[in-house]
C-alpha cells in the first residue's frame, strides 16, 4: 500500500470491513449488483497523513446524480454565508477573480456579487452543477485538476482566491489539484479550504467520517507537510464547528505572508495530542472497536425491551456505522430523510428502507439513531417533542 502523495509505503492499521459506496442508495433490483470494497485506513508517516488504502473511482461517486445538495441544510447555508463574509473581510478587499473547487449547487458562491467579482465554480456532478448555473453562477462541470485548470490560459497566475469546502479530501490525485492551484493562483493569492478535522474525529471517536468519498482526513500537520512539498505553506488554521469539527486552512506561496500565531499554537497542540503521529492512529483504532461493542450491546438491549428503533437522516456517514457494526433491519425499521432522491430506496449494504419525514411523524419510533449528529442543533429544534422525550442516541456522545 502506497501513500497517494509521497508514493512511499503506507502503514495500514485498521479495516472497517466490506463497504458499499456511502451515497449508493439503491433499489431492490440493484441489490445483487451492489459494489463493495474493503474500507481500510493507513497512515503515511513522513507527512502525517491519514488516508484510505482502497477507494472507488471518483466517477463512481460524483456522477450525474450526486444526491447531496449543500442548500438542503439551513445550517450549512448560514455557515457558507459566514464563510464568504470571512473571506471577503480577510482576503477580499481587492479581489477580482475567485474560484471554488467543488461548488455543488452554488450555495457558497451565491454570496458573492458576480457583477463586482468574477466567480467561477468547478463541480463534477452534473445535477448539482445545473442548479448552480440556474443561479447565474459560471460553473464548469468538470473535476478541478491540472489538466482542466490549464485550459484557462488567460487566468494563469491571475486568481486572487481559490476556495473549497468539504471537497479536497475527496480528491485522490491531490498532486494534480495542487498543480492546478499553482497554475492559476496569483503570486499573492491564497487557497482557503475547510475539511473535517482529524483532531475532532480522534476526540469524538466519530469514525463515520471515514467513507469512500473521504479519501483523506486532514490535520494541520499533514496539510502543512503536503503543501511544503509544492512550495506552498500553511499560514493560518481556524477550527470550525461544521461536520462535527472541521478546520479551515489558509495556504499561500512560501515566504509571502507571515504565519499566524494561532496556526503555530494549533500545530504544537497536534504534536502534544499525537494527532501528527502513528500513536494517535492506534489509540483511535481502540476507540472504534470499543464504540462498536457498546453500540451493538445497546441495540440488543433496546430490542430485548421490544423497542421500535429507526434511523434519522440517511447520511453518507451512516453507511460506515451500519456496515461496520452490521446493523440491518433486525434493528432499524427504517431511516427517514428529507432528500427526495433517497426516499423509496434502500441504504447501501444493509438495505434498510429510506422513508420520508412524514413516515417518521406518523410512525415515531421509541428510539432514533441520529445519523446527522453534526446537525443536531437544527434537528433538536425541528423535532422538539421527540427531543423532549430523550429518544435520540448515536454511536458517539451527542
Ligand atoms: P450527509 O451527512 O451525507 O451530508 O447527508 C446529510 C443527510 O441528512 C441528507 O440526506 C439530508 C439529511 N437531513 C435530514 O434528513 N434532515 C435534516 O434535518 C438534516 C439537517 C439533514
């Protein structure tokens, strides 16, 4: 097994077993042809990088029917508004050109006035790219990589700010992506992106962050080391609450800007907490194994007491939990969700029916597995009555 960046040997340290595509919600007739791979993680010591060993091809995941719409969550709309305001305040005084990698339905880019700033999104999934275009946002329906970036010759070294959110960890050929950034970014330009944070995953034991689309789980140490290989450097890091704990990274060409005190402090903290080394991986592995045992015994207890259990929100993350812990319809009657593309289908691997929110309202379970635990604030308010009766549970503390 080889590190996707250094091409050096990777230390595989944990397998979550046979896993389907996390967002591969399917119909009954597709059960027999379902695709599985071994979800195994490894660590690249020289750059402190936590990564998947095997992963399906990106085209299998980001196809014409990608079932995730940023704009479907009020919390995310709000977050992207604040994120855009932060970019404008800190890096946007004179910006003329801004690019977003993985722009989804344009939720982030719609916060910029495209009469004043040239904004452009790269979005490989056709259905979401079309929604973004309908909002009047220039959207390239392609993966962002060196080859596709090079096609914009006029924009060479002309882009002030390149941004991304929850997209970079999806890209197996990170080297090509960084070369694309190098091609387009101005000398004093910055690349700002947010991703689920390894430190938060370790702390919470939220192993459900690990699935086919999350090829890497980054830390400040790994990002610092990766970008250093390409003449860039990490100049700031700002912790975020999204996705159960994310990190916003700011990257610039080497020697242009001063590194913030905050990023130096956070980097030191990663050393102290073993987030930058292999010890942290082994500790995390133990945490996952214990969490699995606890969850299964809790579900068995609920069933023994004849409780009706259902899942709330058919998230991509839920695929890892359900398949790793082998939780099927013996335990969960259904999973309710708001996404019309998922309703009427079955969950990947464990084949639990996905139903509408009306079904949840009309057939409330005794206990509900909150798979969208990262949106709990929004959901607890929406489901006030259910919350009052303390009926939620999850594989981690919520
Ligand atoms: P994700 O975690 O893979 O991004 O998916 C989030 C899923 O959660 C998506 O299918 C929509 C669903 N969801 C609900 O059903 N109700 C909610 O209140 C929220 C916030 C999300």
